[in-house]
């Protein structure tokens, strides 16, 4: 009997361990879509962007990434007018850029390479040749470490990041799932995948007439149709936490459009989802009703790059309740691997 119990316990532990991702794996799962979007816009291989992000942040663990959303160690430079923080790197207390969210850091990294003359020769290289890009970055002076190119190449090959160079923003989640099959047990990830899979039906729209050129009018038509098709593709889903209604945003949208589609005021959507702005991003979770005061599981280990708001949306818990349960100050963010309490209050030490 003891042997049977022991074997059963081992099976449970093995199953749990299979879904406990290493920090680098968590980083790739979360930020691969950003890297692929940047590849489509700026023609920088997604493998290179991800490898640089992994290296610069230590898999999302660096102080710059966690406190400043700076994933590429970009310093202030003379043209930066945004928020800053000091950090000791090559010299004590150097000035580094601070971003509102990691997505801004990814785009700023793309612009940093695309618009500076030092890196112009990179864009003459084959986008599928990550080795040439790695050596090109070192030759252009991106980093001082003489082994920089080889470190990037090792990260790309060790984590199969080259797979992301062959995909698109609409297909990237399929690549992530192929690389990490246990994600099939993550219902929120699968909801995002389902949303990316949904194909919209043709829609009929009214386009207001403007006295502009035919080409300009065609552009207006395409924008309106594209937005209508995006809205038409949104699927209402049932959340694991008490079946609450929610949607996955399929592409960048304004809250007003979603509000009109579902007949729910913007103010209610902002309140229920604790939003501080009206711009919704691709793969955002948006609840169509008030969230719960507790989760459907007892605890959760925070992953790389997750904020308390991310966790509250993932588990359908009101953000203030989540902070209270974990005895954290509002606005404080979790460390990667931190145990987050979702039902009962965190025990006092």
C-alpha cells in the first residue's frame, strides 16, 4: 500500500514539475509575441531580439527590467526625454531609460537599431541568418563583450528561438505551444490561442464620404473594414473562476469600440478591469462583468514579467483584493517566483 501511495505521489509531483517553467522559458512564452511584432514592423529577426532580451534581463530578473521595464539596457542618451533611473553598469549610477510597459521597451529597441547609423549594415543581412546578425551587432559596437555574438547564438540555439523567425504575429502562439506543449493545460493561454485562431466573417460597413483622393478613400475603407472584422472576431469566453464572461482582445483596439460592440459603458469596463487608459493591446484580457473577490485556486507563483494587474486579470480577481490578500502596497509588483495568495490572506511572518 505504501509503495502504491509513493508511486501516486511521484506521478503528481512529476505532473506539477512539468508545468513549472524555468525563468528563460517563462520569458520566451511571454515576450515572443512582442519580438515577432517588432520583426514584422522593423525587419529585425525575432530570435535576435528575444536573445538580447534574455541576455540583458537575465531571463526577466534584472533590476532594470523589473523596476524600469527596460529589457535591453538602453541608456538615456541625449535624445531621451522620458522617465529615467540610475543603475550601475559600466560605470556607477548611469542613466537608463524607463518605460511604462515592456512593449514600449521592445519597440524602442527596434527604433534604436533601425534609426542609428551605426547599425545600417545590419539591415542588409538576411533576416533568417541570425548568426550574421549576432556578429553584425558585435561589429557595430552594440556590446563590449568580445564573446557577445557567440553568447547570443548560444541562447538562440539552446532555446530554438530561430523558430520565431519563420512565423507571424498571427501564428506565434502556435509556435509557443509547439515548443511548450504543457501550455495546453493553461486555460487562459488556450483562450488567447483560440482567439488568434478565429477567422472573422466578411462584414458590411458604412464609410462616410470625404472629398479626398480615391487612394485616400480606399485607405479609409480598408481601415474601417479591418476594425469591423477585428471586432466581429471577438469571442466571449467563460473564465475558470466562476464562469465570468471575458474576451481576449485580438488586436490593438480602443476601448470605445469594444464598449459599443457589447453595449457596456466604457466607465464600467474601466472599473471592472482596473484600467488606467482606453488603449487595449493584442491578447489583453477584458472582463465583461465585475471580477471576483477571490480566485479558483489557492496560490500561484508569479512568472517573469507579470504585474499584479496581469495576475488579477489571469485569475479574475479584483486588484485591490489581490493586494490585500498578499499584504502588499497598491502599486507594488511581485518578484518572479513569488507565491501569490488568491483565496486566503497571506500568513503573517
